[in-house]
């Protein structure tokens, strides 16, 4: 029997037991959770540790395998070199459809590569053959008749097929080894590109002259660090010389290197490349611009750009046009002339550019008849900008027909085309690695025919024109502005008269540009294929529009600055050549007045106290922003203002009948002004998503003088320039954009007025009207609400030239602001 007490004790005991069990269970649960957590950590840590250890083991294994493969490859290469001749290696390359041309030093590693790793497949871009050069493989084929292929990779495609052996190798004692290695059924090793690169991998280097270290020392170092040494400069990456070559004037080896466009570098390039464990930039060690090879001067493209500019801007033009006898013949001084027979002038300029092959050459061919009826053939060919090292030949011919046949033969040899088909019908087809004709017109290029410095003052002083207008015409008829424009563009070679091209050649340039713009806008290619498209255009453009420093175009900004703008300027300089003609020996009493009449344009200086003059100065001051160069700010001042009436433009009365008229600034090079004054404004040559071209083929103006001055291309060292003020009618419908429109064709077709909204605008509170209803957006420049616009200032686009009337020409000059000059020394 259980009493209440015993019941209570029993209950207490049960409760206690229950709590104890619960506690134990809780502890058990705690332990279990802890153990589970630890177990989980251990479980997760163990595989991680295992994976890390496994990865380390794999890395060790991979490294070991790489080292084994590398050692096996080196052993294999030695065996091949010991048992096969270079001739046999060439035969192996040929039997397997590989690239087999070139020096012996290049053939050996190519053959070793395909025998060990497998034959290379063709280039995925052009289908050409690939060449092994160290760890890099590049295509040796042609992208087109204009351009080499630029494909390059470190992981080339390879053919999954057995290596083919020529009979001369089948009989050798190592044929079994080669067959075994060349069997694709057996796992071919993959060429590891992770192997540490050496500074001179794949490079062939030549040494010349007395160096600080002996040639043998550098030969061993170059070979140790992956390169090879070649006694000849042919095909080398660079020529290493002592800085003393600068004082000696250069050896024949240096002269040959410079002629072939091969970099000539200081000895320090070798030591510092080894020290830094990578090849240093060759340009930083180049001494070609510091030496005069053989006393013949430095090539233009090897000069500092500023030194090149100083030289070319004053250089004598060698050929002024289709009838111009080349200056180097000295025959022009005797009154000689270009042979003309059956309607053909025997004078050709040629060009070819293919930067990958280091080609940027010009050619000149002429048949010249002296006053004594002695016939000469002149032929000159060389690198553009290096005329002094060009090959030239002047020889006398007794028989005219024989000379003409030889001329035609030489033209066909250089271009791959018939001379008469080209000259009469302009039939031409560009051939691989051949020259292309630059079609020169019958006239006098402005760099020869315009006024020289000695003639300028006399011509202006003796003109019946108003003195201010005479001084304006003096500027527009001077050689200087055209020389500077071509120099700034880099198209100022004295060998080719770029300011006297035929309309056919200019149209060809425009067609090429427009075709490429459309192509690149719809281009789906990426990577190497896209690079090939851009590179091909670069070679075409640099052949048609030669430059001493050809550019490889890569984006729309390049196209705008170096193709579209360059084309428009060259086109307008050609127009100026035809207006100016030959003033070099002018017998006219008033040559400036005669050129002024040819413009069919009225130019009148504005009275400086007139309301219009004051209005224009105010408009300029309000909408111009100083240019900052370093610590110096440059403002602008007005030298003179001319009211103009261009016969090709609508008159003020005619433009006032149109809608939404605005007085706007237009920027222009001084070299483009003669065409503007006779023909008015032409629309932009193409449509590009950058400022000045983003609204398509239109006439672009701005309400900011700061923007127009930028397009004026005035410079600090030549501070004089011009701005144009024109009335533009934007029409009934105006569209606004803060980013490039997707399709400009609709705007062009409908001739819709466009306003591009910039990050800055003129304060609308200060705007006013002129001549009743012509808006003048004159106001302080302030920030707009379009902070993300690609335009800095507002731009206006008009598509119909008859909706733009040029009203004023503003002569300006840049002035330094806040500069105090110390005159104490002068006063003393």
C-alpha cells in the first residue's frame, strides 16, 4: 500500500527522474548537436582538404607533365636537327601544306612544331597558312588584294591527320620516330602556352658595330632568352647598335635597316629586356631619329612629329600636277615638259600601303621631253617620307615608241594593270602587293601655285580691292594655310600632289569611305574578324590617301578625324588649287583681284561702329569659352568682320521667307574657305555617331562660338583663323536629340531640322531677334539638363544647302590671358 507520503515521494522521484532524463536528453541533444556540427565541419573540411591536396597534386602532376613534354620536345628537336637537313624540313612543311618560305632559321622551328604537336590548320579568317613564331602563330595570307591578314593566336587550330613524309625523309633512320610522333591516333601533346615566356621569344635580332659587350656575349644571351641572331637585317625584329652610331652617322647596315623600316635600337634594350624579363618597347630605345644615315637625312616617319612638321611644311613640292616635271630630275629648269602623245600624258604617281608587311611606298613614273627634243624616262620608288633613300633612275631614250613601250611595261609590272586602259578609261583592279595609281589632275597644286611669303605683301599692296578684302584674299591665296592643313592631316608628302587630284580619284575615296561606314555599322564580326575588317580599310585608305604615318583605324572617332574630315579638307584644297591656279610667276597686274572675281562672291568689311559688328562681337564673347593649355588660358579677339553674299547660297531676302531661322556659328579650316565662298556649305560626307557627323549628311552649325572655334582648327602657334556666321532655316519640323539617332536616312530624306542638345546651352533669357524674325541664341553658356549628352554644346543640322545662307566671315585671333611679361631687361 502506498501512502500519500510514499505517493508524494514516488511522484517526486518520478518527476526528478523525468527532469533528470530530460536533462540528460537535453545534454545528449547538446552533445549530439555539437558532435553533429563538429562532424559536419569535419565532413566538409575533409573533402576541402582533400580537394586542395588533390589540386596541389594535380598541379604538381601538370607541372611535371609539362616539364616532361618540354624535355621530350627539346630532345625531339635535337634529334630532328641532328638527322634532317633544312631542305628536308622544307619538304616536310610543303608535304603537309604548311608555310615553307623564309630563312632557314625560321623553317627549323616551324617544322619541329608540326612534327611534335601536329600540322597546323588554315587561318579561320582568310584561309591562309599559319606560321609558328615562338609561342605565337600568325597568318601569312592576304585578307584581300589590299591587305594582309592580321590573325594571330597562341592556340592555333591543328589538323587531326597523320604527318606526311616526303621520300627524302622516309629513308632516314628517324622516320619511324617521326611517324610515331605524327600519328594522331596516339595522343598528341598539347602545346602549353603557360610555360614561362622569355624576353626574346620568337624574335630574330641583328647586331652591328662596336658594342659595350662582344657580339658573342649578346648572341649567347639572346639565344638563352628565346631569340636568334641574324647577321643580315632582313626579316629581323630590330638592329642593336651602340649609341656612338649617332655620332658616326651610321654604318651601311644601319642604313639598310632604316631603308627597310627596321627599328634601330640602343644596346640598353637588350640588357633592360633581360632584367625586366620581358621585351621592352622598342620605340623607347630607337635611335634612328637621332642619326643621319650616310649623310642623307632622317626619314620623316622616324622624326619627332614636330620636327617632321617643320620640315614638310616648308618642303618644295616635287610634282605640281599632271604636267609637272619631277624636281629631282633638274630638267624642269631647262624648260622640259611631260611627254604628251595621242591624248595621253605620261606621268603617273603610285602608292601602296600594307603596314603588316612594312609597306608604305610611293612611285613616280615620267616620260620627259627636253626643249632639244631629247627624251628621258624618270622612275622613282621608295618609302613615303624617305625620298632621299628612294631608288631613282633617269635615262635617255632615242626612240619615243620604245620608251612608251617600256613605260607601259613598267606600269604593268608595278600595278598589274595596263597603262592605256587606266589612263583612257580609268579601268583598274588592285592586285596583291602591287601599287595603285594616285590619279593626278592637269593643273597646279596650291602648295606650288599659291603665293609664297615674298609675294604676299606686294600682291596685297598693289590690289584694287579694299585693303581689308585684299588682306583676306592674300591669306586665302597663300601657300601657308594649305601647307599647314595638309601637315596637320599628315598628307603632306612633297612627292605626291594631294591638292591636285582628279574628281575621279576623290569620288573613289568617298565611295570607299561610305562603303566602309555602312559595312562597319552592320558588322556582325567580332574579335579577330572585326580587326581584319578595320585593318583592311586602313590599308585601302592609306593607299588612296597616302601619309608618312599611316593610321590603323579602330573606331568611329578615328573615322571622323582621320578619314571624313581629312577627305573634306583635301577635297576643298583641290578646289582651292583650281581657283588659285599658278600665281608663282604671275604676270597679272592684280592677281588677288582676278581670284576674287572667280569666287563670284561679294565680300565687304563691316564698319566697326555698326550695330551688326557690335552684335557679332557680343555673340562671340557670350558664347566663347577660353581654351586652357597647361596654366595658360587663351581667349579670342576679333580682328575683322566681313559681310558676304555667296551666289550659291540663298540671299537674306530669300532665307527670310523660310521658317525657324537661327543665326549660328560654323567652324571651318582656313583652307576650306575658298570653296565655301564660291559654293556655299556642303553636307557632311558621311554619318557617324560622333560630334559633327552624328546627324548624317548634313550641314552642322552651333549656337556656341566655342564649338565653332574647335572646328576652325586654329592653333596656338598659328593663332589666326576664321569663323562663319550663317542663317539656317530649320524648317517646319524640328527634332531634338541628346544622343545619336539610330537612323539618319529618314532625317536626310525628309530634310527635317535637327537640334542636338549639348551638356551646355546658351541662356535663353538673353536670346534676341535680328532682322525682324531671325533668332540669335546669344547668351551666357550655362549647364543644361542633358548632363549625359555626348555633345558639349548644342548643334543644329540642316540637310538642304538652300536652307543655309552664309552672312558673315569673322577673322579671329587667340590671345593669352593673364600673362605678364618681364620688360625690365628691355628697359635697361
